[in-house]
C-alpha cells in the first residue's frame, strides 16, 4: 500500500526505473481498462468481478493484475480464497505526473546553452 506524505513533504521525482515499469504496465489496453474499472467503481474490486469483465480465460486477467501489482499500480488484499484489488492512485499520479512535468517548457534558467564558441556567426556566409 502507498503511504500518503504530509502536505508539506515533497516527494522526490520518480526514478527512470519506476517510470519504465509503470509505462510498461500501462502499455496494454486490458491493463488500462482494469485501472479504469477500479477507478470508476470504487477503487477496490474482487478479482472475480474484474475477470468477468473480459472475454479472456481466467489466467489472462490474472496475469494482467500481477503486472499492475508489480508496477505498484494496484495492491492486493486476500480475503479467504479470493483477492481484492485496490487502485494505488497516488503512485499512478506521482509517476505519470512526474513524467508529464518533464514535458513542461524549460525556464530560462533550465535552458541549455553551449559554453563554447559558435561554429557559424550570424550574418556571415559559410
């Protein structure tokens, strides 16, 4: 389960490994559909309910749920012989949001400038 930090505690940016793992998990349409089901139907659902939503045989949704669990996007709680899956919204928001921040336009302070001489001077022929 994810721990929600206090409001004044900033999370470090997600690691490259975390980003790769989460985006790999999100790369399959069935896994994205599972996350949407969890999100829209209360955040926590039994594995049997999730499996019935797909035309695949039982091992296929189970395999997708394991990929999502390994990526930290869902957590599982055992109730007797059944499993209940919970969406880990904070992890999803942190990793995907951290990646989206990288697409923000750079500020003047973050714009890379060469420290060397220019190879071509403006206005002069080559």
